[in-house]
C-alpha cells in the first residue's frame, strides 16, 4: 500500500525513464506507417504523445498558460467523449512524423517538464481540460500514463515487449484521477443524464492509497473514512489503467486475477463507470 506523497516523488523519477523507453520503442519501430490503433499509425501515436509533452512544457512553466488559438478554443468544453476533436486539432498542428525526430523532441520535452517542476509544490493546482483542475503531480502522472498506454499500442503493433511495472502505473490513480476528483472535475465527465442512485466504490491496491469514490446525481467525490461501500475493487494498477482506457476488457482483466470486483452491490460498478470514465477514443487494434 502506498501513500500519495510517495507517489509524487515516484512520478518525477519514472517520467524520464518511461519517456526514454517509449522514444527507443518508436525510433526502432520497423514500420512507422503501421497502424498502432484503429485510427493512428505508429508515427501518429508518437506525435500525439510528444505533442502532449511539449504542451506540458508550456503549461507547467512559471506563469505558464495555454497559448491562444484553435487548441485553446476547444479546452473549456472538452469532455472525455469529445476529446477526439482536441486530439485531431493537435495532430493537424503538430506535423512532425519522423520517428527519430519525435524521439529526440520527446526526450527533451520530458526533461524540461522535470526541470520546470523541480522546485514546484506537486500539490499546486493547474487548469486542465474541460475546466477541471489537477495537481502538478497529477499532470506528470497523466504524461507517464500517456507514454505507458500508447507504448502498449505501439508494442502490440510492432511485436516489441512493453512491460508496465505497477510502480510506473500507480501514480495515475493516486495523483491524477483522485487528485482531480479532490479538486474539480469541471465539465470533463459531462455526458448522459446522471443516475439518482448513490454509489460508493472502494479501490484497493498494494501500490496505491486506499480510497472510496462516491457518485451521486452525476457528481463524484471522495467518501469519508468509515462509511460503507457498495462495491470493492482490488486491482493491479497497470491492468486498471488499461481497462479504464479501453485497452483491456473487464472480463479479461478479471480472468487474470488482476482486477477483482466484490462487495454488497457489485452490479453497480458498470453504472459508476459510465460516469467516472476516461477517454477511449484512440481505440486499440483488435486482438490478433
């Protein structure tokens, strides 16, 4: 079991390591034009991740802000269901597709992100998509996860190995997901009409801090300790992240034993996850 302050140190340590591994994976890809997802080639996928890293060098700079323009115009109203539009805008403006160049830019950008945040309070809040607010540590965790999930895409397309250690995967849950929920999710989770039921889901892992998230009338928050949970989710962080981003199905994850759902009302988890969800727009290729 981990604590959040420990994750803040871990995410700064692992970011350049995972970025270097991703850069090597892309630079060595035998066919950059091969499809890594249903819509993106290996080169497109690398450009997507690199563009995020470059954007974060701007957002996390002292006094940083998102530049004006078409990208900024999409930010306030972006939700997990409309993020495809933002991704398309980014890829139209970020035109580099040479794997070697992308690998170099990615390494440089992630090094800059680490340097820019060296003396920053990881709990300092910065604005994010859809009017949400995320701690700096959560922004770093999001970038690590982009590298891990899209590295998984590229590795599947190229036949390369791509391990995702729990230590690298865990900060996404503690720092980004829970960090955003503790602050402000903005419009990011807007979607279908909310269910009136109150659903409490306890998340437990050997690598994250225990927490119970509550969904009630479309709003999600953190439950006070000691209150009962309807659903209990025990998880391996890498498996949970791949499930949340649509790379692995819940049934398949359950069969591996790395995602276990129990509790007095386990059937409420799908309702919870229809609201508390993450983007799955870069759909993976069908399993071969």
